[in-house]
């Protein structure tokens, strides 16, 4: 892409006892090594969870993230968690951590990873009823909402969960499942055309060799913001009942990873019979039903013999075209995190995880550093009159066009948060507004810029090459 740097920060892939690290300028050829996977590799797993609820006195004042400035937390409705599932088919495990947080910049994720001989994925739920860990929702516009004491606490608690999950690795068995019940779409409102949801539920459930539960990882896409802007109680929102229900039905530790929530995919505009908007009753219903569907799918799911894991991560550099992002960096709202590079770009990680069965991918996971529009995941990009780049090529749909495994997950806000990731041909920052709208669309306000989608999907196209 003209004018945009894409270099290799680090590539790693694991095949049984085989390890290889490649550096700048090296082409990805990892899949050629699949034949070297040891069929006798022992699959192991462990899981753990830690509370990341702030102490309102010790960590305060705590500003809730999203919906505007100066929304101070007044109490706790339910605890926030870091939940980690570690898996290994060789000496080096892969650890998936879902955190009830609005977002964690890559700078904090690097702090989580320090000292571990493991490939660690940290994905925030984008919970709008959790503390401001990014600095954008402080007491007033231009004032950071980050509590360094709290961010450090979160990092330490995630690290504790990672360690416990790794220390708990035991011989295990896995089962994969997926479901796309039409009811799932009713929990999501998309307030910007085209109306596309990535509402399939995909689950990886793991038991020990003796059949006792380790945990279940569930991937679905919907903003945890059911309570809306007037709530001032800390809560995990609908994931709270998802965790509770899933653990009741399957046991072990429930780990949730949010998906392609850009666009925006939200329960706020969804209308559910008998349930009022902005209520805990609605949040609980959504989480419970998603968990019930996931648990039912797992019981009918496919047992898999995982004999290898694969992890690769590339740092990409995206031009920061958003003046608001530029001002936020200059005002140090991020408290030293997320610096703008000398060339005006922002660095972010893009990654892929594969679980292998008999040397072939059975589960592929795309790691996305922000809020991806679902048409970039499952397809459905539309060229509208009024958009700013009408001749831009359509990006490939990541799940539909780039993945080939029978089970496919996409983790949003994985290892970073750069905001909305919008198909370039749908980008609309200048009037006239696309689809004849009377005012500016919301997404571009919270996006780093129009090059994010082509750069990220371009990187994934390379990382997912067969």
C-alpha cells in the first residue's frame, strides 16, 4: 500500500517441539511446517479467573467508560473479571484472556506478557459499564480518566490469572461447537447500513482427561452496554449472566471473547418482548440465552484431538487521520500509552491463532485490535452514494474469504484498541452523507482513519495464507 509501512515485528509458530522465530522482511511460510507436527503431542489445558473490580476508595475516582465524560462510578452491581484459558500441545502454551474492560492498549498488554514463556492474547469486552482504562472519559473533555493505580491492578490481576491457568495445565480433551439460532440476531441492533450481524456463537469447551470440566471459551459479537448512559454501577453487563449460566451448565471457568462489534452492534436498540431497555433484566436475559445456546451446542459438538498450536503476530502501522485521536495523544489522555509514530502512524498488532488436528487447522482465530465492522468479518460491504472513497476496492471478508478451518473465531479488541475499523468504500467523513443521511455517521468519530480496514485485512491475508 503506497505510503504505508508494514514491517514484521515478530513471527512465531509452534509445531509440537518445533519453534521458529522470523524477523523483518521474512515471508510467512508457517503452514508448510504443518507436516512436522508430532502426532503424539499431549494436549493440556488449564483455566483461571481473577476479579478486576476497582476499589472505589483506593483506585478512585473511577470514571465509567463510554457515553461521555464525568460518569463516576457510585457502586458495584457485579464483579468484573479477567478470565483465562491456557492450552498447550507443546512446551509453550497459548493463553486466551477475556477482560471485563472498555479496552486495553498494547502498552498494557505488553506488561501482561512480560516474563511468560507463552503466547498470550488479551481481549477486552468493550464493556461500557467498566472503568475508563483508555483515558477518554475523564471528569471533563481533555482530562484523562485513567487511574494508574487501577490500570496497574488490572495488569497484575490478568498476570495472576495467566500464571494460574498455565500452572494448572493438565492432560485434557476438547470439543468444538457452533450455533446460529435466529434469536441471536434479535439481541443486536445495527444502527448503520448495511445491516449486517456476525451473530454466530462459536465455543471451545475443554475437560480434563477424567471428564471434569476445565472451562469453555465462547465467541460472540455484541457491545456490553445494555445498561446505557445513566447507569453508574460497575457491571460486566450481559457477560455477567453469560459467565454464570455457562459455568452452571458446563462447569469450569467461562471465558468470553467479543467479536466484530463495530457498526455498531449493540443491545441498546434491540427490542425484546417484555423487557425494558437499559435494565439489568434485559442484560441478564441476553447473557443467559447466549450461554444456554452455547452450552446446548457444546453438548452436541465435535470432539477434536488437538495435536498442535500456532501463533503469529505482526505489527502494522496505520495513519492517524482522526484529529480527535491526534489531540488526545498530544493532551496525554492515554498517559504515555499509544504514542503516534514520527511518520504520523499508530502501531497495532494483528494476529492469528490456529489449533491443529492431525496437522490441519480445525479452529482459526483472527486477532483484531479494535471494533471491526461485521461486513469485514462475514461479508456484505455496500458501495453507497455519498461515501468518500467510492472507488476503493472491497476488503476480503475475514471469516468468509480468508479462513478455511471448519471453526472460525474473530476476537475484537485483541491486544489493543484502535477504535472502529470501517470498510474503506463505506468511509464517510465528508458531506453529502452516505445513504442520504441528514448528519454525519458516528463510526468515523471513533476510528483512527480510512486506511485501518485495508491495512488490517491485508495483514491477515498474508498471515492466513494456506
